[in-house]
C-alpha cells in the first residue's frame, strides 16, 4: 500500500513538474511573442518617425522611447515624469492638454485621443507635436496607464502653410495664371486668367491650352523653346470666350519631377495694355501740357533749337510771340479755378486753330502761351500776332455764362533782337510786360529801350529781400489725412508772402524769381526754422503727433554743407526728430536741378531724414531717379487726381503710381482731393494718405487745433480754412 502511494506521489510530482515546465515554456513563448510584438510596434513607430510614450498613472512615471529623446534632444534624466514634460511644453498648451487628457479619463473613454502641443527642444527650437494616446483602466474603472505616440508635425504644418500662402498668392495675383499637365491640358486657373479670357473656370479645366491660343509664330516658338529649355516668354494672342483675340505678355515654364519628367507647366499672363497706355501717357505729359494738350516748355526747347538752326541755315527771320491773359486772376477769383482752367483750354484751342502750318505753339505756364513763327519778319509777326490776339479776346462761353477775356502780346525777331533762344524769349517777355504796362489788350514788339521789365524784376527782388528782413513771410498748413482711418498724419507747410499793399500772396508769384535770384536759400532757411519752431510749439501744447512736410528747392541743395547745417541746427534747437519732418522736393527739381546736390540729398536720407517726391508723375525720368535715390514718399500730382472720375487714362496713371509706390515700399499721398468720390476711389486703389480741399485749404497756425478737433469728431470738411482769400 505504501509502495502504491509512493508511486502515485512520484507520478503526481512528475506530472506537476511536466505541467510547470509546459506552463513555463508557454509563458516564455507568450513573453517572447509579446516582446517581439512590442519590438515590431517600436520598429514600426520608429520607422514612421514617431516616438512612443507610456504613462503609468499609478507610479506617475513616463517611459519614452529613444525616438522621443532623439526628437527633443534631452536625456532620460530630464524627462522622467510629468514635471519634466510640463517644463518643456508651452504653458497654454499644457493647460489644454492636461484638461483634454483627464477629461477623457473621467469619461472612461477607450477611443483614441488626439491633441496638438508645442514642445521646446534642447536647442531652442519649438516643435509642434501631434500626440495620440489610448487609456487602460482597472476592473473597477480606475485609469492605470496612458500609452501612445508623438509625431513631429512641425515641417508638415510649415509646408501646409506654404501651400496655403501659395494658393492665396495664386488666386489673388493680378496676373493670369494657368497650370497645365504634361500634355498641356489645363488643370487649374486663377481668377485673373478667368477675367482676362472671359471663360468660366469649368470651361477651361481639362481643355488643351493650344485651343485657348491663336496659332502664330509666337506659339510655335513657345513650343520649340519648351522642348529645348523648359521656358519661354513673349507676347501671345489668347482666344477670349467671345472669339476675340487678346494679346498678353506671357511666360511659361515646365516643372519637372524628381525623375526628370515634366510634371506640369505654369503659364503666367500679364495684361500690359493699361500699363503701356499709362507709360505712354506719362511720356506724353513729359512733353505736353496736361490741361491743354499743347507742347510744354521741354518740348518747345527742342522745337526752338531746330527752328533756330533752320533759320540760321536759310538766313530767314524767326519771330517769337508771347501771349498772356490780362484778367485771368480776376476770373480765377470770381468764378473759381475750374472755370479758369476752362478759359485756358478755350484760349489754347483758339490759338491752335488760328496758327499757320509750321508754327509751333506751347503753353509756357499759367496763362502764358509762347508761339514760334518760322520764316516771319517783324511786319508779318505783328499782323499775325494782332490777328491771334483778336481771336483770343472774344468772349468765352462757360456753361452758358459769357466771360470777357483780355490779353496782351509781345514779340521779338531773330536775328534783329537776339541770336539765341533764351534771349529771344526774354525779349518777347519784356515786350509783353511793356504791352501790359500800357494798359494791356495790345501787341508790342521788343525795343531796346524796353528795360522796365528788368526794372520790375529788380524791384521784385528788392521786395523779396525786404520781406526776408521784415519777416513778411508766413506758413500755412494743409492737412494730410490717413485715407482709411481718417486721422491726421501730417501737414504740408506752405509758404505765403504777406506783401504790403497786396495782401497774402501765394508762392506761385515769387518762388520762381526767388530761385533765379538765389534768394530761395535765405527764404528756405527761414521756412525750416519756422517749421521746426512751430512743431515744437504744437508738441508743447499737447497736440497729437504728426509730421510736417517742408518744401525744398533743388537750388538749396547745391551748396554743400549749408543746407545740412541749417536743417540740423534748427532740428537740434527745437528738439525736432527725423520722424517729425518730411522734406518735399518736386519731381522737376529732382530730375533737373538736384543733380549737383544729389550727394547731399543722399546724405540726408542716409542720416534718417525722410524725403518725399512732390508732383510725382508729371515727368518720365522720375522712375530712374526713384531707382537711384532713397525716398520715403511720393505725392501724386493734382492734375491726375482732378480728372480721376472722368478720365480713364488718369485713373490708370494713378493706379500705376500707387502700385509702383507700394512695390517700392513707399508711402503714397494723393494731392488735390476735392470730392468724396475721389477719396473713395483712391482708397480702393490703396492710396495711403490724402490731401486737398475736401479736408481743408491751407490753415493759419491758430486754426490747426480746431481742425484737429473737427477731424477727430468727423466734422472737418470743405469749409475749413476758407476764411481768407489768397492771391495765387
């Protein structure tokens, strides 16, 4: 019996040992499979550029895979638990992630939780991490661990943003863009291309590009260039939806993939018709008067040289006649400047219709016209000038209102009175002055004894010198307003002469003579001193900050050191900073007079002084000057703004100038804004600042605070600054 029990016990022990061994082998197999599974998961995760974490909620420890440490640059001692993670996470992201995780756990959710957070790497970079996790719960529902992965999506987000930017640029571009596949079928077009061609977007997608183009030598050259060099540019005729052809400056480039195969083509089309018109218009304005369409002084200079050369060669006389309206100031004062402009245009038309073929007529400036009369002696010139004067002096009908026009004329003859253009014009001007001195409405030929014009100029110069000594000059200030915010941004300081016996005289009557006589240097120094002094007074009075635009003549910049010293001393004495001033120099001075002073102007801009180009757009060489000179602002000439609502050409020029300014990073100011319609259109074009009678005429210094109050309250309007009449 005992033997049997012993045998049973031995058998049972052997069975137990066998079962234990079997269980151990199975457990080892399971652990091995688990280890292999975990290794496979780790390999997959690491291969997918993901880091693994395992957060033990009981022990508050976090396991991070090697990829996490590699991703962030930390070692295991620095990221051992929640505190280490909190230290490197952006504070606002930590609060959001913490709330999301524990909210997930409180709801006993077993689905995947995703959240985006920013972690600071050891090298200072901020990585954007996509965290995915799942939770494990005990039998009683208590969460015990959270495991998941970290994916660095920093580059992906950057790429997505770049794609979004590219898509926005693609759609917002004013250039037409078409993208085609390797066989030149359209796959995408932007809104500008749709507008240019007149098609709907869905009418273009999938269609051959060549069906949209009118076959020509240019299309064949494009195909050939793409086969040889992957790019081409030139003018192509594109077929619009209505069947018309539209010439567009086009460029196309083939984009290849990593294998070298063409992936797609990018076609960029620019409608330059409006730009070409604007450029032609600007070139035209460089040589022709914008109001009358007559040749201007620049054009006349070339014509005069040719006429004189022909006269010398043929030994024929040449007459030069000057015409000037006697009562133009009265017309401007009583009927307004717009009526005055209509009168000037009518006079220009009458002269143009009455001159002979071969005669050359130009608007010399203001209400003055200059006429070249080839092959004309003194007797014939007098007859012709008298006939023209009679034609000019007929009443002018302006909108049903008859205005009496009076004029005077003077002429000189080559070679009797002078042998060169400058003196012939001067002698004709002297004869004109004599005709006016004798009561006007007459014609005078130059005579050597007519020196009174010279005397007048001497008297005028003496009066200007006295005005400097006796402080007869005053500054008035015209507001410059933010186009969108309708807030004050600056004032332009405008010079006036309070001349005894004549009242307040505008700068147009004396600035030219001041420049010719070099008195502009003394007058300009006074303007700078007074402008800086007034700026300091306004700052002391607590007025809001704004800049003050000060007009500078090119003549002031020709003497090295003088202007800089005057400006620096005035600014230092009154505590004026660079941001408080804007030096305004007209385009004419920039192009013609400032050449000798260009280094001075460049030195000023290099020192932080801001420069504005005034009357921008009235010449053509200004574009070259802009490219070579650092300026901060351009001011669109009022002649373009005046016809903004009625002339498509002027609208195109204004839009082009604003676009040019924005592309060069320059602030753009529109001068001569008089109507709300002009203001609205300039806003739509993207103009930065506005200046004109819509806001105020030039204000006396005491009226500035009141204007600022009215502007802030939205009440500033055309009535501001109209209290005093000014002789312009």
